[in-house]
C-alpha cells in the first residue's frame, strides 16, 4: 500500500528482510519488491535503529544470515546503491509552522494553537521546543530517549499511559506522521497537530 510503503518507514527494514527471506513461499504469485525498495532508497535515514534494520535488506541479506557469515572472507559486500545524503538546506532562512495540541479524551479537555517560527531544516522536536519556550504554561512537554529516538511522553502536563493505552499522536493534514519528532522536518506553512489518542 501507499506506493510501496509497508506499515511505516520504521517497519520497512524488517518487513523487507522478512519478505526477501520468504519470497519462495509466495508462489505462484511473485512478490515485486521494486516499489518497496524505491521507498527505502528515497528516504533519508538518520536513526541508527532504522539504518541497522534496513541495511541487511539493501545488500540482499537478513538477520538470519548473520549465523552463517564467513568473517574471514574479504569479498566486497558493499551495497550497489548508497543511502541518499541529507537534503541541502532550503532557501528560506526560517519556516513558520502552525502547531496545535488537543485533548478530548481524558480529564479537562483542551485545544491550543500557535504559530512557531523556527530555522529552516528544524525537526518537529525543535519546533516544539520553540513553542515551549514562548508559552511554557501551554506547550511544555516531556520526552524519553528510546532506540528509535526521542518519544514524547507528555504535553501540557498530560502523559500517555500504557495501562489505558493512551499516547500523543502527531498528525499533518490529518495523517499520522511516518517519522518521530526527532527526525521529522516540517515544511513552511505546515499544520502539525498533537492529539491525545488511544491505540
């Protein structure tokens, strides 16, 4: 679905490994990996965990091959394609992002919005930091570091909870972001919503 995207950009690495390893079980229907690999080649991977999961697929291997690797071999196993370089900074010195936070799920409901001006190329986390600096009583937030990068645990004093399956979901134009706040880079004029949600 989604022009080759399998789940989201985080799940692509393991999905490609699994599909490559099990491709013989798809007979008589052959799995066409071209679209999925085009998604991977086009994405600017930055998180070590995501890179570690997608690299084996790029060289036609999976984690299952690790047990049979000949470490004494000196054959060149570098991928035929290189991961794309980070895009050049935009021509604008700054961007403006419309940022809103909404809770219609627990406790006292709230909805707040603000326009944030941040340097071009800023991540969503940096945009949120600007909003929190300008209006700490409204847009303050907390994160915890994970192997996938920073994870937003609470906004405006409201924290997600695994017991009641709540979390902060980030949306752009009503669609869930495919990347985390530490790597997603909003474009100028984009509307980012943080919505307290259940899963």
